[in-house]
């Protein structure tokens, strides 16, 4: 997991490091990291030989990093040009660049060269950015590496100017900054690498933790055992899916297919009679679950929450339910159990507020979050949620005593105790009808697997584990989006087709 800090926290640690190691040494270290990523990016985009790198240089230390990085590229034989976009630039860095044979010129005089650049390094503004900073424009298809923070993005809030310099990659220094993950940031940073410059954050608590693919693989591997190979289907896990209505007959099928394609032990489905024949054909692996069987499953769960006699090990509630006529009786009984559950879509309209023994994760998008908050008596506008999503997700987690995953380009996962995880790096093409139903299937599957949840006997799943598995589901879903988008346009059905190979990537 990658700890995430506020700009103030990073500035404080930076000041200590500067007093220990000196500013020039830190800057050169930062520049070396920047130059190394620039070289990788040039190699990733062959066909633009000989390489020509242009740096956009601002007035502060961010510009200084850019100039030192250009000097290093110049010394490696790469042709470069520095365009000064400020009245003055970092004097030592400028001298070092010119000593390395580089040319520093005014932006206005050199901007025509931008069209011929194989790579543009954006070293205009970093931590010192203030809203309203003047920003140049670059040609539409430019290949851009941001130094520390894309210029025009507020590193504290994640709010971007309309003319922000969108990056293909960002190398950020010291630590991951909260503003690189939230609001507009996922749309403008490209892939982010953290160059930690060996800063010592040991006495600072991070604001949140970011989960990336490597962290997800590690989390999943932590919980696997060689014994897993000997499990029969009930021991692997049984998901009870309560979903579907005449109004939305497709959603239940999408969630069911997703869970099955994840490789679930067994899927039981509680859907309206009118949908059952459809499901029997589209997801023949699923086994119907009626009201009486749900009662029996809940009764067996009083002796065992998973495996050994337990008929269901986790629940997924909501995809495609008709919000006007959900099977409230049966759902209320499931909510009273201690088995983990993921609640999505219309399930969110019936989930109770207040204390609960059930480890639960609610998966609203921002409109559904507003509805959840309204149901809990918290009035909030869409704008307020957009400006501070993590704050409002915390309120919901507290009000419903549940882990809440707020979905979108940034996924915020918050527990009732306020702790949080953040997941980005998905694909905008996930914004397609039914993709949330697929996520519910993935998360339902993860929650049903006793090895992953650590459920044994009557020991229930702690919220921390629920949060981690929710983050893993969002990561799997994000990769699914990217892999599918590489092949062509994305639909929920296409996502589901790709699930087996994406699950394999995560060790399933
Ligand atoms: N935090 C770290 O760990 C390290 C930071 N370094 C670099 O230092 C950078 C921070 O340097 P600075 O503090 O000099 O800040 P910046 O280089 O981000 O400079 C911004 C400068 O632009 C000016 N400016 C900002 N907004 C403006 C506006 N709206 N109108 C007019 N002028 C405006 C400010 O006066 C400020 O001096 C980081 O982003 C990073 O690139 C590295 O050199 C070393 C390590
Ligand atoms: N612009 C975006 N970029 C990345 N992911 C997105 C974007 N928009 C939506 N998503 C993801 O797509 C899924 C959509 O879920 P949801 O809104 O519940 O869809 P549906 O109800 O149609 O199934 C969520 O996992 C969300 O995180």
C-alpha cells in the first residue's frame, strides 16, 4: 500500500530533509528520477528518433528539477530544449543546464518547437502551485511527463484548471500527495510513480492509503494457503445473490455471470420467478434459492458462518431490484445475519442505518451516496459531494456502520472508524451500464471465499479485511476495464468475458 500525505505534511518533512541533506542534493536526486522516467517513456514510444525533449520551466524549484533533469538527458546525448515560462528561473539549475550544453529560451520564442518534441517535461509548477497560475498550451497530441504534479492541478484538493497540462505520466517526489488521487486528478496525471527520495515519514500518519495492483496481489496472496487446493465447493464459498426484477431483468444475470466467471465455489440466486428461467439458461451454473432456503441458510449460519454446514457464506444484494417492490422481508433477515454482504443499487434503498452485526460494504456511486445520506438525515448537495467526496463517504460509513465504497474514477473506501483506502487507475470506459453489477459480482465472490475473509466457525470478518477485499475488487475491476478497452469498446458483457484471464493475473 502506498501512504498518502497532504501537501502540508510533505512540506514539513521536506523542510527536515533539506536541513539534513541540503536543497541542491535533493533537487538533483529528484531530477535523476525524472530523467530516468523520461528515458523509459522515450523507449516506450519508438519511432520518434532522434529523441528531442522539451522542458517547460517555471519560476520555482519545480522548474529547477526540470532543468537539472534536462541537463542529465543532455549529458546522455539526448537533444533537449528548455522553454522558460516565468520572469526568472532557478539560477543554479539554469547554470548547470547550460553547462551541459542545453539551451534555455523564452517560451514565446521557442513554442513552435513543441510540435517536434518527442516528449515534453512539465516543470512549471509543483507544490507551490496556486489557482490562477498562468499556463501555456501545448499541441493536442503531446506526450507529457509531469514533474511532481501536473501544472494546473491543485496538489492539495485535486481540482484542475480547465487548461491543466494533462500528463501521460507523473513522477511525484517525497510521497504520494492526496491531491494526485482525488476529484479531477485521475483524469490528468496519467500513471504516477513515487520517487520517495528516502524521506523519513516515520513520525507522520498518512491521510489515507492508496492500493495499487502490486498491493492488491500482495493482499490476496497473504490469505492464500496450500490447503486451499483441497477444498470442495462449499468450503471455497457460496454466494447468495438477491437481485433482479421485471423492471431490470439483466442486472441479476450480469452479477451472477461475473461471480461465476470469477471461479466461485457455488452461486445461489434469489430472483423473481419470471427471471429464473432466463438465469437458468444464461448462467446454468447458478442454483435457485427460495425464501425457505434463505431461512435455512441463515439458521445454519448461527452455527457456522462459512464452510462446514454453512449453506451460504456471503451475500450480494441489490443489482436490478425494483426499488418500489424489493423483497424486504427476506433482505431484512439477511441484514440481521453476521455473514459478509455487498449491497449495491436498490439494495442501498433498504439497508438500515445504525448498529449492525453484519460486516457490510455499500457500493454507491455519488448519486446513490447522496440518497444514502438523505436517508440518514444528512442533507448534502451533489456539488458538496463532488468537492469533498471522502468526507461525505465517511459520514455514510458512520451512519450505516458499514464500509462504504464510493465509485467513480477515484474509488474511496471508508470504514465506520474513518480509516480509508483509495483506488484509482481504472478506465473511463467502465462508465457503462451494468459495469457496477459486474463489480458486485467480483466483490461478492471475494467475500464468499473463506480463505480471503479469514472466516472460521463463528468468527466474523473485521472491517479492515472487508476494506482490503473491497479495494482488491476495485483493482480487479479497473484492470478488467483497461484490458477490455485495449481490445475495443467496452460493455458489461465484454467485461465479464475477460474476467477469467484477469482473475488469473491476480493469482486465481
Ligand atoms: N517536496 C519535495 O520533496 C521536493 C520538492 N522539490 C520540488 O520543489 C517543488 C516545489 O517548489 P516551489 O516551492 O518553489 O514551488 P513551485 O516550483 O511549484 O513554484 C511555483 C512558483 O510559482 C509561483 N506561482 C504559483 N502559483 C502562482 C500564481 N497563481 N501566480 C503567480 N505565480 C505563481 C510561486 O511563487 C512559486 O514560487 C516541488 O513541486 C518539487 O518539484 C524537489 O526539488 C526536491 C524534493
Ligand atoms: N469515468 C470513470 N472512470 C473510471 N471508472 C468509472 C468511471 N465512471 C464509472 N466508473 C466505474 O464504473 C462502475 C459503474 O458502476 P455503476 O454506476 O453502479 O454502474 P451500473 O449501475 O450501470 O452497473 C463503478 O465501478 C465505477 O467506479
